[in-house]
C-alpha cells in the first residue's frame, strides 16, 4: 500500500522553473502529498509555452498543444484537462524564406528551398547517409542516392518528381565535365527503374520517365556530350 506522507514530516521540494516540466512535477508532487515551492525568474509562468496579455490581447508564445505518443503522458493530460481538452489533427508548418514548410519536414519541401540551400541540403543528406555504408566509393554513393529516391519517392509520383527536380538543381551548379555528373546520371537510371517497379499508374510512371529523360539530357549536355543521355 502507498502511504501519503504528512505535510509536516516532509520538507518542501523546490522546483526551479515554472515551465511545463516544472509545473507538472510540482503538480504530481502535490498530488502525492509533498509540499512544493516553485521558483520562477520570469514574471509569468509557462516558460517556452507561456501566454501574456498586451494591450488587452492574449499572445501565445511557443506551443499551446500536445502531440502525445506516450500513453502515461496522454492519461495524465486527459485527467488534468478533463472536459477542457480539445482534440484536432496535427498540421504544422514552418515559415522560412517566404514559404511554408510541412513540419515534420517532407522530402517534397526540398523543392521549395532556395536552390543553393537545396543543393547543400542534398549534400548534407548524402554525406550523412553515406556514413551507414562501409566504404566511401562511387558505388556506395550511387547506392545511397538511389536509396533516398527509392525510399522516399518510389511509390509517390510527386515526391519522385520533386527529387528529380532537386537533382536537376545539383546538375546546374556542378561544373561542366564534373565526374559527379556521371554519378547523378547513374542514380537517375536507378530511380526510373524503381519508379517503373513501384508506381502503379502507367500515366504516373510516364511523367517520371519524361522528367528523368529530360534530366539525363541536361546531364549529357553538362558532361559535354548530349548524345550520352540517349545512349542507354
Ligand atoms: C516555437 C516553439 C514551438 C514548439 N512547439 C511544440 C509543440 O508543438 N509541441 C510540443 O510538445 N513542444 C513544442 N515545443 C517545445 C516546448 O515548448 C518545450 O519542450 C517545453 O515548453 C519545455 O518546457 P520546460 O518546462 O522543459 O522548459 P521551459 O519552457 O524552458 O521552462 C523553463 C522555465 O524555467 C525558468 N528558469 C530557468 N532557469 C531558472 C532559474 N535559474 N531560476 C528560476 N527560473 C528559471 C525559465 O524562466 C522558464 O520559465 C515548441 C517550442 C517552441 C519554442
């Protein structure tokens, strides 16, 4: 059996900070019969998730909702909020450089990025992703790029088109004759084969085929031989 300590026999627990974590800790301690002192350095409580009144209007800082995976946390919130809880589907966007991006990010969002940033992001993705392969070879790089295209794009035509377009951005900034052009060309071939295998609608596959063919033509021109793209 759990015994509830008497208020007189227990020294108060000092909780530093009245953000969500501090307030919930204090609440649970109080429920268990432990006296609590919460210390907060700001004039308002709530921490990153606080609200304040200015000129008669309430302004919310940070989040004012919970997306909860942990069943214990969910049970706690439902108990505390009771009939004041409101449920709605999560749809978050982040505003950056003039565009709204899904949150969590979706591969499609790469297309919205300014071109130089998109290319650098793909580079980061490539170098981060390469770490899981055993050696840093041309073959690994192709496998990685095809993996990304396959994992995110093979069954979704719009994602596949977005990724093809992203690769085109890379092609445009690589110097003519760069050996990386051949790598991207190889990845485009693998991506098309993946799309042909995984995308069910013939018309969608055709859209990917047109995009990949056009991309390979651009790569061919950049490599200094427009004939190359049509050779395979
Ligand atoms: C824009 C934004 C959007 C977010 N969206 C979400 C979301 O949708 N869902 C979600 O779950 N999370 C979201 N988060 C994260 C969430 O806000 C934080 O994880 C959460 O508020 C952190 O709570 P906390 O109590 O740990 O810390 P904090 O909120 O940082 O609270 C710490 C408190 O301690 C006080 N403090 C610090 N040092 C001292 C001291 N020495 N003495 C006295 N007081 C002190 C501070 O003033 C503050 O009030 C978001 C955050 C931001 C900024």
